[in-house]
């Protein structure tokens, strides 16, 4: 999307109106729509049998490899209760901050982990400070849902949206040493990816598409209206995304894009979403929260820098840049 609306240089201006290059097909008639819908429903029903077989095969594969895993992996709904795991209110709160990307990369290289591991460990440290300010103690480590794009070039066009899987991993809040926590997050996340591959990364996505849209909306609506998330553990405590953006500056109508803040939604029972987006040497974090649970989320974004500093100190690296932009 950025590549379509942005330019690589301020001088790349073409203000001429675009020439029409595409014309839509004729709007289908009602009988044609019904025919297409019935054909699609038949295809979905035909896919259920093979999907069940893949699910059983993947589940058996996961169970067979439990004892071989170096560390235990987290599973949905085995989560602690927190202030932001509740029925959503209609209000949202927002906070953001930007940190030097090279600091995250320095920790990554020193610890021999992934950039995503460093982001997760930084978020874990920031949330430790948040709960400490509130005088609260976690009963067990937080579980993060990490969205991952699933790209299958052989699958052909999709009926809707992006194809995104969720990886469940622990923030390892029970480990106090920053370097040890980072290594444990790396180990748990690696194992979680292996479990996801054993089950079949496409399996859960195919199940979500097999469920009729009407039934899916009814289930979500019933879950929200019943306020079940006030009484039962959520599938995850929060959502953490790390998106790689362009390393070079972008322009629109000659104006330079200074920063990118991307946000994801809070969902029922999971009232905290933290998204990091890299752009031109910075990693910019944007936080969306349920305002009834977290009226002011700035204590979390303000704690990201100290949490990253702890990781840098623990891994023996120093920062060359200390600039921080807070909104």
C-alpha cells in the first residue's frame, strides 16, 4: 500500500490524473449470485473431510513430539488474569514512542536471537514496570499472540483479506535476568513455531474459513454480549506485532514521511495491542488499549526505553543514539 501512494524522492511528482486502465465487470444478477454462493458452499463442504484428516494427523504429530521439546510451549487460554483481559468497552486509549532500530539489532546480534525476540523481551520488561507501578504481581508469565503473515503462492487468489496465523509465545516474566529472559523467549518462540509447523500452519486458517460467516459473527457476538471474558481466561493476554518497513525515506506530494505508527485492534478479552514498525532507522511503537482498563497507556510506552537499556546492558552493547519521540 505504501508503495502505491508514496514516492522514493521528493521530486518524483506526477500530478496528472491517472488514465483508466481497468473497467469492472457487469454487476451479477441475483440468480447468478445465488448460483455462485451455492457453488462456493459445496466447495467448502467438500474440503471438510480432508481438513479433518489433516487436523488429526497434525495433532498426533504434535503429541508425539511433546517429550522431545527442550522447553514447554504455551497454549491458548492457559493465561493469567490481568487488568486488560476483560470485556471490551467502546473507548480506546493510545500511546506511541520511537526508538533507534540499531539498538534492537545490536542486542539481536550480541545474543544471537531474532529481532522479534528482542521486541518481545522489550515489551516484557516494559509490562513488568507497568504492573510494578500498579502494585500487582503476575500469577504466571504473560502469553502474547504474535500475528504472522502466511504466504502461499500456489494457493491462488483468496476470497478476502490477508492470510494471517497467530503464534502463541510466552513473555517469560518469571525470569528476572534480562539476558536469560531473552534467551528463554527465543527458545519458547522457536519451539512454538515448530509446534505450529507440526500441526500445519494452514490448518487453523482453513478451519476459520470453513465456518460460515453468519455463524462466525453469531459466535463472536454471543461471546461479547455474555461478557464471558470477565470470567474466563483469554486465549492470550496481549497482541504484539513487529512489522518491517522501508529503510529509505518515502514522500507523498513532495512531503517526507517522518514516522510510521501502525496500530492493530483490541479484541474481546484482549484489550492491549502493541505494534512496532521499522522505518528509516527507527522502530516506532504504537499501543492501542481498552480505555476502561488502561486510561493512560503512556507508562507502558515510556517503559520501553528502560527495558531496552536493560537488555543492552545485559548483553554488553552500548547505544549510539538516545533520541526518543513520545506521543
